[in-house]
């Protein structure tokens, strides 16, 4: 109806005037105070019926190695550091790897100890990784090996660089000292010729 349309137009006009007044009335002190779009426009993959966009998301994760910093620094230098409990009353005297800052058994601070080179261990078990999880950076498929090391009470996980693992097979540690990743990927394993 005509009357209704007229009312509707008036309402829109009032809204437009109000919006214009607000915009003109607000003085910006500097362009720094403007909120700006700094993203990349999303790619429209399909506009049939529903619009589908490709909108890549990313994030930067800041992570501290904290008291385990010596372990990660040592990897970049080609050395493997474990921890041992030095509390005389603690029953667990073997090494822990990955290291723990505090003893899981008695909760007392642990001491660092370097594993002698060459670092040779035994495959406890293994898995062939076909589909890696988010942020897993080796190419797939690869073998993840769980390695037993002499004097170590834990099983140390890592990637086998090449070859096919078997349970009981001997493997030797390799360190990424050139262009290190500064992550656990700075140590990996290769079959040990024996
Ligand atoms: Zn302890």
C-alpha cells in the first residue's frame, strides 16, 4: 500500500541521515585510529546456490622449552641429554628420555647427563605413519620408531630416516646440526650397520 511504502521510505531516510550525521560528526584524530582490513580476500570456490569460500587460517604458537631448554639446545649441537634423579632416597636411578625437569617418582629436580656417542638403541616397536596429524612436518609415509636405549627407563620416540624397521633392530641417532629445526625433529634414527 502507498501509505506503508511512504512510511518505509521515511524510515530509511531517517536512518541514512542518522548514519551520515554520525560519520561526519566523528572526527578521526589520525588514520591510526581507523580499523583497517589487513587480511587477504577469501577466494570464492563456488557461488552456485550457496557461496563457498576458501579462507586459509594460520596461527603462530609461542612455546617455551622452559627447564628442558638444555635438551633442545644440545640436539642442535649433535648431543643427546637425558635426566637422572639425584635424590638418594628415590628408587628410580635410570635415565629419563625425553628428559623430565623433575623426577616423576619423587618430584625432586633431576640432573642432566649426556648419552655417550654414538647413540645406538634398539627398536622396541614401530608404526608406519600414513596420515600425519596437524603440524607433523616429515613427509608421509614414514616410520615412527620407539627406541630402547641402554640405561634409560623410558622409550624414546622418533622418526626413522630411511629403511624398514623391525622389532629388535639396532638404530643410530642422527642429529640435524645444519639448519636445525629447533624442535624434536633435530634428532632422528637410521638403521645401524652393527
Ligand atoms: Zn626421583
